[in-house]
C-alpha cells in the first residue's frame, strides 16, 4: 500500500499521478503523429506553451529520435503505477499508444540490413527514412 488514506504520502502520490496523466495527455495531443496505422512522436524545437494556441506550430519536425523508444515503457509503467487514479478508458488509450509506438520502434530496427536502429528517423506519411 501507499500508506493510510489521507496521509501526506497518499496525497503526494495522487498529485504526482495526476501530473503524470496531464503530461501524457499533452504529449498525446501535441506530439503524437498518426497516419494510416503509423504512429510516431514528433520533435519540438524551442519553447512550447500549452496555454498559447498553436505555439508549437512551425517548431515541430517530423523526426523521431531512437530514445523516444523508451516512451512506450514509460506509458506502460505509468498506467500500472497510477491505475487506481485513471479511468479504464484512459488506461486503454495510453496502453494503445504504447503499443503503437513500440511497433514504430520495431520498424526502426527492422528497416536496416543489420537489424540495429539508427539514432533518428524522419517520416513522411507512412515512410520511415534514416535522418541525417
């Protein structure tokens, strides 16, 4: 357990879970690119303000760094740890995103002759190309 209900630790865990969920919602809304079954995370260059409409436009590049392949694990672990703080539909949404991003990371590795992923990839529609 996380300690007795109403304890400072219980409140801290709840607050942290709610902040994590809000962050993942923002990531899903602003950074996830989907096209015909292909899912990737877009990179943002420069400052980004959620309160300013479209402040991210013009700063997003259609490229995904190989380190973004840690995001599916972060999503899965977050859903597991904060499962009591989320609705089942939120859990399904985050786990589906994790699954879709894992498929993209799999494609990164299997799009090369060596089976090893490059550092970054750009994508145009549903075509993945090594960046650089």
